[in-house]
C-alpha cells in the first residue's frame, strides 16, 4: 500500500520591505537646478558690464544710462502709479488682439487643414496676405479703422494671426495619415478621431505658433501705441522721447522684454504639462 503524497505548504509570501518600495531619488533635479543658475550667468555679466561702463563714463548717461538708474526710474513711476496704468492698458490691448487674431487663425487653419474645399478657398489668399508686412499697413489701417483703440487691437490681431494659422495648418497636415486610418478601422467616429488623433498630433505645432504669435503681438503693440495713444507702454516711451528721457525709454523696452519673457515661460510650462507624453531630443 503506497503512502499518500505529502503536500508541501507554499512558502509565505514576504511583504516587500520599505526599502524595496522607496522611490529612487531624482538624480536629474540637481542638473536642472544647475542649468537654471547657469542661464543667469550671461545676463548678470551683461548688466554688470553695462553698469560698469556707465559708471566709468564709457557710456554717456544721456545716451545709455546705467541699469540702476533705469530701475530707479521704474520704482519712481511704480510708486506714483503711472507705470501700472500704462501697463494695464497695454495688457488689455494685447489680450484682445491675441484673442481675436488667434481665434480667427485657429478656425481658418483648422478649416484649411481638415477640409479640401477649405484648403482651396482659404489658404491661397492667406498665403498672399502673409507676404505683406502688417506693420507697413498702418497708413491703410488708419484710413479703415481710424487712429483709436481699433488700430492698436487690429495690429496685434494681424501680428498674431499668421504664426497661429500656419502652425495650425502645418500641424494638421503633418499628422501621419496611417494613424487616422487606424483610428477609423477601430471604429472611431469623426469627432473621436479629431479628439484622439488630430488634436494631440497638432498640439506641438500649435504651441509653437502661440509662442511666435505672442512675440509678434508685443512687437505690433509697440508700433500701435505710438499712434495717437494716451496710455500704454508705447505711449510712455514716445512721450519720454520728446523730453529726451532715455531712462524712461529703456524702462519701456525692459517692460516689453519682461512681458514677452514671462508670457513665453508660462506658455512653455503649459506646453510641458499638456504634452507630457512627448519626449523630444534634449541638449547634451
């Protein structure tokens, strides 16, 4: 009589130790902090050289005052409340122009990129219009819309229209058609294909167009606010030019530069979070 086979109890599963589940430290955090510090070196050296040249008399103060003098002027205008009034008006004009020009460019770029009839009817006149420098249209725009707020907003809208339109159009047309066919084969409808295939594929180009449009918008605003304006950073600079206040002119340029830099940083942050799935080539 054979003995029944013995069953071996399974070994107890050991719970993973705390050391096993502890995430590894982020080794890329320190290089990122080092890069941020390194990117500040060249601006600091530039401004330090500028300050030294102005203090020693190499740069005449009536032509190019020291950065400390420009900052002192900015602090004075801020304390008086003058700078805030001009800044808010400039921001309002830039926002309205971006919304109008960017919204129209997004709509027409999508129509031209998605529809064959839209490509035939919309893209040719836009391609013709982009050859015209929009800042050179100021005399004609004065005749059409006058010299009021409409002129400033129209210039910003024109400056922001073309970068967004062309990048929207190119972003849609650069999508691999095989992805669309695969989505159609999987049973996705037209709206679902637009949402899950076309929109993610066009977003990188759209963000690039937004960054270019913001730069063009600030450039257009500088010109627009020097035509019959009563407020705005451009008006402040033009008024300072009449009285040879170089420090105020440089302050206006610094404000425009900081506004452009801040808007670009915010857009980069939004792009990084929205396109977290996208991994591009990194500089070594």
